[in-house]
């Protein structure tokens, strides 16, 4: 039957939820006067939505997508991946050859989960000073978690989904 979700599986991240994430990040970026780009990818690292603010650097779109895809494919947030990259540079040097997008670690990237199920990832690029990408990503996730129940990776940020799958 079409449209029936198999038992035990979470519904995927909707386009509306992806756009909500982008709006939340853009609102915080506007408060910081930091034009950014936000990419949201599905659990396989495929681009679902992208929002580039007026004035955001042109390269920020590609950077945001690559960071988000990396997080989704490796199932770890940006900070954990940065640490892995520092500890295993040879692995990361080879990993680029195995996927369709560049592997890029960095701040402002987080998993999106509902319960224990990874729905995708988001990444922010273009902040003017260190920490702004993270602030915008956290603001995006806060807006989403106040609504439908998808969350940032609980292990990474200590936030859990009270509604579950």
C-alpha cells in the first residue's frame, strides 16, 4: 500500500521541516548580522533544501551542503568528525574518493534525529566569526524541536525527543 509507513520506522524529514530549520537558522543569523547559507540533507546525504541569505558568500552553499552530507553519511556531528579527522587524517584523505560530495568537517553541522532514527543533517556556513555557524544551527534545531519532535543527535547535544517515533 502506498503511503503506509512500516512499523518501527520514523517518518522522513518533510520539506516543511527542512524549511523550518533554514528559517530558524536565518533568524538567528540576522540577529548576529551574519549572512549564512543553510543546507539540509536527508539520511543518505542528499540535498533536501538549501537557503542562502542575501550577502552570504557564494562558496557557502557548497560548503554547507558538503558539511551536512558528511554528518549524515558518517552519523556524527561536526565537532566529533573534526576530532576524528585530526586523529585519522589518512582515512579522511581516502574517504573523499568514496562519496559523491566532498567530505568536509566543521562547525555548525548536526544530525537530525527522531527518536533513535537519523532523518538527516543540517549545516550552516558563512558565519563572520567562530561560533556563529554553531549558534545558527542550534537555533534551527531549537525551532524544529519546539514543533514536530525531530531533534539534534541526543548524544551530541543532550537533547532527546519526548514524543519518540
